[in-house]
C-alpha cells in the first residue's frame, strides 16, 4: 500500500480529528468548495441554457442560414423570388450536418378587425417546414397542415391574439400592400388555427405563419418560385463551417447569410455570457483555493510533532507533503460531492418547476433555462480539483522549513 496514502487515510478517518481545533476550519473549507461548485454549476447551466434557447428561437423564425436572391435588399421583407429547382433542395446530397431545408417567403400586411388593426409580417411556409420548435411553444390550437390548395389557417402569437382579441377558430382580414401604392391592397380572410408564445417579443409581435401559396398568388409567382430557403443545422457550433460549405454548393446568383451575421448585436450580447461565466468560475476557484490553503496550514500546524517524527525517521520532505496533499484532495472531493448534489438538484428543480423567472423583454425567456452537459460538469469538477491542488503545492513547502528537533518539542 502507498505509505503516504495510508497515513493520510488514518488521519482523515481519525476520531480525534473530528474534535480537534482544525475541525471547524475544515468544515468551512468544505462548505466553501461546495458553495463554489453550486455557483459554478448554476452559472454554466443557466448561461449556456439561455444561449441555446435564444439561438433556438431565432432559428425557428429565421433558420440557421437563409439562401436568397443576391438582388435582395437586406432590409426588404418582400423578397425577389428564386426557383425551388436547386441541387440542394429538398436535401443536401453532398453535405452532412444539415437537419432540414424548407422554403419560405415573407410579406408585410395589416390585420384588420372591427375594433383594431395591427401591422404584421406574414411568413409563408410549406409542408417541408420543421415544426419541432413550435410544438413546445404552442399554447392553444394545432400546428398547420398544408395540402394542394391554399390553406387559410394560420399560426399567430399570443401577443397578437391578445391585442386583436382573437381566439382559436376566429377569422380575420389581412390586407397585403402592393408595390404600387395606387393599387388597392390584396385582401385575405384567414382563420386562427394555433396560438404560440415564444416570449421573444421581437418576433412574437410581428410574425404570423401561414401557407406560402397565398404569397405566390399575391406576388404573381409561379408554383416553383419562393422567397428563399431556410436551413436548420444539427449543430450550431458548425455554423461558420457550414455557411462556407453551403455557399460553395449554391448557385452564383444566390446569397447565403447565417443568423450571426443577420443579428450581430444580439450574438455579441450572448458572447458576453461566456465572459461572465469565466469570471465567476475563476472567482469561485480562487475562493475555494484560499480556503483550502487555510485548512492545509492549520492541518500542518496541528501535525507539527508528527512531521518532526517522520523527518527523524528519514522520510523526505516531498513524501510528507504528499500526506497532507492527500488529505486536502479528500476534503476537496468531499466538497465537490456535496456541491454537485446540491447544484444538480437545484438545476433539476428549476428545469421541472421553473421557479426562477426572468423578464422576457430583457432576456427573451420567461424563466431561467437549464442546459446540462456531462462534459462541462466533468471539466468543472476536474478543473476545480486540479487547480486547488496546484494552489496547495506552494504553501505545503512550509513543511520543508520545519526542524525535526523543534517539531518534536512543539506543543
């Protein structure tokens, strides 16, 4: 058996240690590590969760990437059409990592009821649309289904529904403005099939989703003409790489734009979360390390006579230092255990009951989202353990300064 580990184990489970002077200091050190781990877990899980949710919501309305006509103005709502006859549609045959490709078109309109009116953007989609996102945010009614004939059923947000006093099954008029202001607007009578609430006001206040066939008819496009294509990826981290690859696989007349280029200020704000998380982790590890240094020095002071005896018996300094580092490692692991238990329990409760709420106007979500990655948890635990131990190596040098003769006389 490892000699240093054997001695350290005897000390760790000694009954005298539990009633010694160092006992409260050790408990404080363990508590500091546990609390630090709780704060780190909550910071990482909620920070990363918020990033994932916001990216997911933007992608639901805009796709991870959009392929449109090069002639379009970036601020235009009504897009110049492109043909659906593209090599990449309906699937990319030479490119992996693409979850879905669907067509879309947009046009500005005005909802008009007996008591109010509201400007909206009608987003036309087809049967190839991926509804996986809206399933979790549907608060009433059903998702849309499309056939060969144009469907008058639409999906609206709860924000628009409340403003216009609309319910499931209600019909309402939408006027689509023509390019020539002298011509009368196109009128469509639409029916509410479903109501969603994403808490992303920038989109909820503006978008209604319906059949793209209406816009093809209003814009006098053929059945093969669409406003563009939206692409959803399997992994957001591949966005830049896939943007370049999709651009290379698209016709020269088409433009490819991803959501980070389309909403740069929003994604710059999201990148600040990474900075905040790193700062929190650094502070928590520093506090944990300082508490462990204090505990280690108290352990060394309390065991001065033992150190003198071990030195007199011929044990080298590094061997004696390892005894105390083993004890410190045990205390750190114990603190990490309780920190993980408490932290993951809190995150589970938040995931289940969403008791920590947020202002959707600021954070685009109603409650703090939780995203747990096993690798991130493993990295936090191993990183905290290793960094704290490294911080303890230097103060453990004090053992080399202890004289065996004076140590054995120490009381």
